[in-house]
């Protein structure tokens, strides 16, 4: 779009498209590269390193709150014999007695 050396495209018959200063286009290139590199580091890396973990933590917190609320509602609805069903089976007094006798010796 800007042409080639010897046949550049001119706008309004005197301004060349994307014309560099007399020294060269090096300064413009440095500015563009610094904006690109700093912008990538500041925006993209901060988003990935700070924003996404915070978002995951927020999602886990919301899910745990919903889970706790649902568990509480389920516990309210269950009758005594239903809650007893979820207890561990009774293994007898022998293991308890053996544990206590080992502690005393």
C-alpha cells in the first residue's frame, strides 16, 4: 500500500504514506515494539497470572456456598432414621476395648 522505493504512493500529492523521519524508521519501530512488548507483559501476563486464579477462587467459593446450602437443606429434610443410615456400621465394643487396653500399657 505504501509503494516501493522509487515509486512511493503519495497522498494529497506531497505527503508520502507512512513516511519516516529523516534519520530512519528506527525510532518509530522502537516505540511500536515497546508498546507491543510492554502491553503484552502488563495486560496479558497479569490477566493470566492474577485474574484467572482469582476468578477460579471466586467460582470455587460460590460452588462451595451453594453446596453447603444444599447440604443444609438436605439435612433439614431428612428424618432421624435417614440420617442414622449414613452413619458407619457398629463394629462392636471389642475394637474399642482393645484400643483402650493398648493405651494403658
